[in-house]
């Protein structure tokens, strides 16, 4: 794997001078990319020595790729397990794919949603968990729970819907500009696209850091006035994208196979 870091540039919203905030885009079962990303960010933390670092997984840890269970394991460890620095705050946001897994874990997934999950990459997750789909629907949910270790269950149970640092607002899919940030629905945070991606007006001072919608780019993602998307479709493109903020500066960090 090779790691590409773009040049530092001015951030659209500065944070405290000695604070570092990092977000990692949709992982979708690509555990090797995630591990290399964690190790690379850990190197940056060791080099830059911020007073504190928050590392945010933007959601959709699972599905499509072949190693969803390993991604869940890595998420339970977080960035903190890759660095000797003790000022790390690991945050895991829920994505729409993660929601399907969480509902199955609690036997709250209805069969129509289960079938939608299977059509959208869920079979790869069940295979990674060692769960066969050739069972009655209710039995599959039971098998899913039995396949989980306690630390993974705890992590999934405590996923955040969103997270804010200064005027940087981190969320999986986006927000509905018709409602205040404090009154966003879970559906909007996990599923929204058009109303957020191309709003008629933007009522917030915050810039949204999000995944969910794949950003197609050559050298680095585009920075819009109201948002920065960091889902580069790793399961299809072999490119995992993250973003680092430090004080008034920011840069992208990307992991892909070596040439």
C-alpha cells in the first residue's frame, strides 16, 4: 500500500491551534486500507504532537468488501491502539449500512430491510462473520449476534450519529438544510443526498464533513462552500480517503495499492 498526503492548505473552518481532528471515509469491509490509514495517521500524530487528537470514522464500516469483521475489530481498537500518544479520542459514526447490522444485532431488522441489506453488500458481511444466509430470517439475526465479540457489540451499540468540533460537523451522509443541526433526523444523517449535496440555500456556518456519496476525483476531493466529501468508494476504486485538520490548516491523506 502507498500513502499519499496532499500539501497543507487553509481550512474552511479553523479549530484550536494545537487540536488535531481526523476523519476517515467509508471503509466498506476493506480492512487492509483501514489498518494502513490508522498507522499513517498515527505517524502524523507522533510527528505533529498536537495537544489532543480526535479520530472519526465517518460510517459504513461494513458491506461490499470482504473483511467487514476485521474492520469492526479495528474500529474497536481505534487510532489509540496505533500510537503511544495518550490524548486520542476515537469516535465511530453510524452509517446506513451499519444501521442494518445494528438492527439485526438487536433482532429489530424487518425482513424487507434485511433483503435490501443483502442486495447492497450485506452478503459479504455475513460471509465475513461466518453466517450463512441459507437460514430462516429470524435465525440469521440470532447467528449474527452470536458471531460478535463483546467489544464489537459495545462499539456498535455506542455509535454516534454525528460529532462536532468547532464549526466542523462530522456526519455520515449529510444534513437537511431545512432543519437546524440540533433537529436532524437519523434518516437524514444516514441517507440524505440531493437536498444536502446541492442545496438551494445553506443556513449554517458549519462545514459538513461526510461520506455516503462517492466523490470522483483525480488528485484530491473538492472542497465545496458547505461540505467536504471523503467517500472515495474504496471497495470499487481501491482508494481510501481521510482528512486531517490541525489548527487553521488541513490536508487529505489517501491509501491505495502501490503502483
